């Protein structure tokens, strides 16, 4: 997964990059039972952030749009939770911190979309 320091303006792309970065991070986790199980949940939640946002953009109604954005926000919050439970090697603590920050920013963005819609 290619990452840059600049965050993309396109939210679908930003969600895709987040999911890809999470996948890369999980691959680097020590292979113990908690990391394996938490990593599985994390990968699912991080991927669902973007998948539900894409569904929101294809919504048939405003109600459907809001529901999908709410789910996307929920999945970003769940990603934050699973990230906090993972235990990376010390050299990947910054990656963990950066991903937690991104999950929180995605939650805030989705929350802002809900307020404005």
C-alpha cells in the first residue's frame, strides 16, 4: 500500500488508504493469540469504514445515506477500539498512534457529515 504524508481530499480514497494501512500494520503484529484475534476484528472494522461510506454515496434516499454514514462512523470507532488493544513491537508504536489518530479523525468527519445532512 502506498502512503503519503498528505491526506487525500476524497473521503472514499482516504478510507481506502486507512484500510490498507491497517492491513499493513496487522501484518507486522507479533503472532500471539490476542493480536491475531484483535487484528482480525480490526481488519474487518477498518475495511467497513470505507465500504459503508461508498454505500452512503450510492444511497437511494437521505435516510439511507444517514444510516450508512452512521455505520461508517461506528466502524471507525470500532477500529479505534481494536487498535488500542493491539500490542505491536516497539518499532511500530508510531504506526499504531498514527492509525488511532486517523480513526478518530474519520469519526469526526463522519460526525460532521451527519450534523450537516
